[in-house]
């Protein structure tokens, strides 16, 4: 599966990082608490969250996560998208709730962790 595949599964729109759409993904993590994301074991290729602020991009950078998908149609701060653009992180946005977005990815075969 690639970031492009996840974008299609989630009916998401691309906010930045088109050059990363063909990046393979194996695992995802969904949470609105970045402390939980940092504490969870395993690799995270996609971070799904409804927390729409720059802290999410900082967390993705720390974890070497190539893609962040914002859920629930949250309005995005341009500062957050610009930070991701500069960091080389793909940003997607979907109207889906976090639970449904994670469920769709899991059902399609994406695992929670990849060691």
C-alpha cells in the first residue's frame, strides 16, 4: 500500500507532499494525544489525528513519519501545512472520523505496527 492508496481509501485531499504519494506504508497510528503517539511502540508510516496544530508535525518529525492525515474535516492552520511542507511530510485531510479512518486502513490490510 502507498500513501496514494490511503488517500483514496479515506477520500482525503492532499494539502502538501505530492512527491511522497508513491511512498510505501506498512503501519498507522491514530490518536489525538501526541504523548500517546510518542509512547506507542512500533513504526508509524501514517499518523491520523484530529489535533490540527504544529505539534502534530513536530511529533511526525520525531518519529520519522512521512504522512499525517487530519480527520474530522478540521480547519487547518496554514502554519501547520507550511511546517510540514518544509519538513518533507505529506499532509492529507479527510472528513471521516478517526475511528472510521483507522478502520478503513486496517480493513485494507494496513497494520498498527511494523517492526
